[in-house]
C-alpha cells in the first residue's frame, strides 16, 4: 500500500515582501506623475505671464508710435525665453501668441502655447 505524497502546508510567507514591492512601485509612479504634472503646470503659468507681458509691451510700443511693435514683442518674448509665434496688429491693440518647448527628460518634449491681447493703454 502506497502513501499519498506529503504536502507542505500553505503559508503566507513572502507575501509581505511582494506587498511592500507593489506599494513602493505605486508610490514611485505617483511621485513621478505628480512631478510631471507640476512641471507642466508651472511652465504653463510662466508662459501665460510671458504672453501677457509681451502683449503689453507691444501695445505700449504701438501706442507710442513705434514703427514695428512686433519687433518689440519679439525682443520681450526672447527676454522671457519663449518664441513669438504670431503677432497681429489692429489699430488700437496687439494680439500675440508665444510658444515654448518643455523638456521632460527623455519622456517627451511637448510644445506649449499661450495667447494674449493688449490695448489700448
């Protein structure tokens, strides 16, 4: 008569290690996502401020009779490390659009843009 093979009783040994690894991975992912979100948010706020200041400077140049207010807009945009993508003049206002490329390590390089209009001053 043969005896059935003996089985070891099941234990939860090692499950704490797996749970700790999973929670660490989850935490690392959450921190990475929060870092990316904050970097994009800060860049958008800086870009909006640069757009507003660029439009105000160009509108002031337009009101003072400067021959090319868009040249002023280009200079102010460069001062704020953004690119002037569009500058449109109206008789009493200036509309501009600025862009910047965000460097997110090796993940992505999105281009952000913001528009602003100013005038009369």
